[in-house]
């Protein structure tokens, strides 16, 4: 499996921040109208890559809390390269978070 890339061919890693440029695919048409509205509202926003799955898809998520009702809706989306643009690389982990190596 190769690492996912954005629309410009930049490698996208776990923890990177990407701008959602658009959404495509039949799955979007199959969503109920209210969910489709939520998902489409994500376009143009910047998200952190939370997962890279076994197929090399980068996943982002957004939540819509409703404190008055005590509920929260959320959607996770697997992005295609043409749907995202890298904004920033993942932050380096502090030394204490890095696995210990041979040196």
C-alpha cells in the first residue's frame, strides 16, 4: 500500500492537516438530506487526518454537538486525492513520545 496523496501529489500522513476541496461518489447521493447537508458543509474546512486505512485512504471527521438536546452527530469521510489539499505536515512528536531505538 502506498501513502495517500493530495491533489498536488504531496504525501498525506497521519496527523497532517488537509483542506477538504470537494466530495464525490455515489455514497453522498445516498445520504439522507439532513446528513448530506452536514457533510457538504465540511467543504472548504481544514481537518486533521485521523486514520489511514488499509486501502490507503485518509480519513477525516467532524462532529456537530447539540448541547441543548444532549446529542452529537458526526461523520467520518475517506478522502480521495482530488478531494483534499495538504495544509500542514503533522507536528513532530516530543522525544518522550518517540519509540526508543537502537542508539
